[in-house]
C-alpha cells in the first residue's frame, strides 16, 4: 500500500503518498459529487493513484491539477478527464524535469523513503507526459451535481496556478498559491510581483477554510497570518539545500505524519456552520 486516505469532512477526503517526505507530500483531494467525483492534484505518481481509488469511486472522475510541478501531476496521465490552466499545458505535455521543477537541489535532498523505494534516484525519476483534455481559467465552473467550484487564476508560484472555490461552503482548494508552510517563489517561472497580488487577493476573499497543496488545512485567521508574514519578507524558502539542512538540524522528522486534529476541528465547525 503506497497511499492512505483520510475523511476530512462530509464529501471530502485527503489522499497521501505514504513514502514521500512530509514537506514534499502533495495533498491529493477527493471530493465526492452527485454526478461526478473530483480529484484535485495527483501526487508524484510513484505508484498508481487510479488503482488505489477506483474501488472508492462509482462515478466519472474529473481530475484537476492546480499547477504542473512534479509533486502535483505525477498520476495525471492515468485519468481520462485532465483539466488545468492553459499556461501549464506545454509543461504537462513535455514533462521535462527542469520544467516541472525537479532539478538541482530537489534531486539531491531526501524526498523519498529509500527503504521502501531503494531504486529511487533523483537523476532517473521522471513524470509521465500527458495532455490536458480541457483548460480552466478565471470564472470557469466545475459542477459535480450537488456542489460547484469556481475557478480562480492564482499566478505567482507558477504562471497557471489555480484554485477551486466552493462559494457555498466558503472552502478554497488553493494548491501551492497558499498553504501552511514556507512559500516558494524562486522557481524559473515564478513571479514575485504576481504572487504578492495573488496573496493580497486571497487575503480579501470570503473564504473560511483553505485546503492547501501541502500540510493541514487552516482557517481565515491563519491564512491572514501566513500571508502577512510572507509580505513582510519572511516565510519563504530561498535556498532549498540550506533549508533542508536547517530542518534536519532542528530535528524535524522527514517522514513523520502531520497532525490534522486542529484542522479537522476547524473544518467540522465550518461544515456545521454552512450545512443549513
């Protein structure tokens, strides 16, 4: 078993790749719908995501990537309906490691459990290329039959980063535009000016719960704190190698699970608030 699944709230589950380092482990979201099920981001693809979830799903699957980085698009090719922003399309189609930001320090630091994947090597890891079967952009809507998501274009981390907003429950799947950790704005196609505009936009959105691309979900108050800290010049990773060594020196466990207790409590409160 290379994945595990957690029920986060009614209709929303979190799927995690077990043997990916906790700081790199992408949140793979499964949202159940009346007519369609939604998969948001697809992890590194070290093993088949579709085979893992197929017994859990009895409806057509809509697969969406929030952006094209290697930790979010690894199993995208397994799904028939593959949606994302047009700015990420060429990257997805070619999947060159330099383009999906799997080069340099990302090949050198420990992001995969070598006990379980002894043959894994950064120099030989590749994501399977595929094509987007449709494009998503600002204002588009994904309708699952019983809940809808409005697409937000959130550039900065990457040109085609998007978020999926449920305006009824006021939940946003924000990808790597915002998560509860050090933010990344140093990639070859990152744009710090656009990133700041995106974060200011997110700060002013009517959103109660943020489901980020990494780490546990969080509320509006925490989102404001993360954004304000970034805008003040902190909470970024400028040098991945130095950051990783510093994390090790502080005794951070590379493959430990994050504690979702607080996040689930916040989500439950929000679910009760908007259930009527």
